[in-house]
C-alpha cells in the first residue's frame, strides 16, 4: 500500500503509533548535547497507561489490526535473517555507526544474522549500549541514542495526498529518529516502493557530503506537525518567521522544497493550493497543529487572536489583543529577576497568522514556484474565501469570546489551555475527536459546538498525567496512514 491522506478529518481507517517504553529510562535530566541528557523526565509505565487509552480509542474506530505499532513494523523489517540484508538496512539507517554497532555485537558473541529482531529493534529504539559498564577504566560511548521522542509519531514523517514525506528534525538528537521511521516505510513489504515522495534524510545527507554546501542543512528544517492536509486539494504548512530561532521547527527553505516536490509528485493535478502559514516563534507554538486543527468538513479548532480572529468588536484588532497583552506583561514584570529573552514581545506576533498562497495554475503560468499576489491578510480569511472553512464552524481554544468579559480574559484562558494541548486533537471521523482530559474548558465548549453542528459528535478524553510533560497532544501521537475517501456532497457538485 501507499500511504495517502485526503484530509485531517475523514473517517480514519489505518493509523501508526509508538507505545513509549524503556527508552525513557535512558535519561539524565540535565540539558546538554549528550545522548542521555534531556529535559522532561518521564515514568514510562505511566506514559504507557496514558498511551494505552489513546490506542483503545483508536481501536474502537478502526479495529485492533488497523492500529499499527511502530516497533512491530520494524521487527518485521528485520525478520529476514540474511546478514547482508540486515547490514544494508542498518548501514542506511545508522549512517556511519552500523559497523561500530555490529563490531560491538560480535564482541559479545552475537551474530547479526541470528540476532533476535525484537532485541535488535530494542537497541535501535531504547539505545545502545543501555548498561554503562567500565571498559579499560572508561565508560562506553553511546553508539545508538535512545529515541525518547519517538512516541510523537507525527513529528518525524507525514502523510499527504501524494504519499509520505520524511522530515528533518530541528533537534540534533532526533536526526536518527527520522532515519528509523524512514526504514519502516522504505523496507517493510506492506508499503509500495514509491510511498516516499520526499526523503529529507537523503536530501540532507547529500548536502553534508558536498563540502560546497556545508552547514546548509540547518536551513532545511521540516517537521510533520506543521503539515496539515485541509482536504484532497489543499495543504497548509506552518513556518517560523525567523530562521535563526528555529522555535517553530520548519523553515522557509524546507517549505520551498516541499512545495516543489508536492506539485511534482501530484501527477493527477488534483492538488490545487498550498498555504504557507506564519506561526509565532515561541515554544508553545512549535507546530501549526498546536494552534489549528481540522475537525470536520469546513470545521476547525483554532487558537484565538493568532489568525486575526475573533474580532473583539471594540476599538482594537485581534492582533492588538495579543500585542497589548504581552506588552502589559513585560511592562509589569520585575525585570531584575526575570530573563526577558524568554518572554514574548510584540514583534513576535507582528506576522503571526499571515498567509502566502502557492497556486498550481499560477505557478504553471509563471513557470516557477512563486506565490500568488494579493492573498487575504490572514490564514483564516483565505480559508473563508476559498470555502475551505466556514466562519460559523470554528471552535476556539478556551471557548467562545462571548463567555468572557474582555478579550484579554479570553486570551489568558486560551493561552493556559493551549499550553495543555487543548487544540492538538486527533480527529478520527468528522466531528469525532480525541483530546486530553486536562483541557476541560476547551473540551466542554468544543463538544457543545460540535453537538450544535452534528448530533452524533463525540469528544473522547484521554488521560495525560505523564504524557503531557512535553509539547505534544493526541494529534502528535498518531500518524494516520489511510482515511476513507471523502464523500461528495451532491449539493456542492
């Protein structure tokens, strides 16, 4: 099969997840570049409890056999016990460390061709070596780093209407994570040979091997949470404003390459438009799916004021609500005790929510990848104009503005709920979503909105006691591989 995604909301048919495991025990909770260092220490048993609720909800909709476990897929890749077969996959995946890893196995009396696939995959995911033994009075080098972020399946790769894109992560520790995910789609027999249309692992490796392009891989950052399939004809991609910050984790250079490859791979010409959306360069806004998610036909859950809406109906614009709020915070803060570099400022929201439109027909007319002149000012307005989103079918993180005395009270609650991943929902069918239980204000308002549009609407709440210790929600945790073909509304034909 070739993974194809026609929207973010049509009925889910097949999905890929990774249940977190003992890779989370391979952690020293300090910030640093060592493979064992990292923030967000987690208890993996509790992580698994949270994640099991997600899997149970997914299985309810698509059946147990259609919720694929990543580690199982990878084990099946290595079931062939031929040495050369396994060596070639490891060499392609570990990129320079395969020989060292195999030498270590041989030193322990382990033959690669007879090594248990389960243990081999444990090494690749949990890291190798996992036990720090002294050798000649020295502790060992970490040959394979643990993949503690692998549970965020949507980050390292994404499915589009034309196939898979393998991403290039901004965090150096996560570079091998994309190689591992790539191995499953490249070598597992269930996937077609042309499943991957853009392989950023291969692109960045070629650049690194060419001295003339040294260092330019830092400008080709692309992560799956920024790729949003609005429908089978339109895709939105979130991009950070400042390439030197990388907070948003996707750069314009990577966006340009993706646009070129998307249109190139779409032989049928069905893909009409690609939107570039400016997302603020802040930690809580690292991907587009943190602040915007489709939850049904022409229906979305959205972070207020980022995209020029809702209109406060007072003497200020939606953008001014954001800018006045952060200016008030900074002005009333004890600057002598606060690292102000970590506090948002007005400039960070200057371009937030603005949109660029890349239209297939216009590009064909001009003969190069150029943006459409004079689009709407904000992303939401463009979606309204293109009839992709209905203004009356938006649910706001934090609930509707009418529930608050002022827009600033609305924004204050929305920022708190957004930080709890309130908008990062996984849509399993139109108006049926999975959300974290801790975002109660948003979840209650969302269910009320959805019931108004669809009496069969559902909001399923999963526990997030431990899994929320990092920036990610249900949308990040599950990678849809297949959704039902969209039904054509006869009234729209």
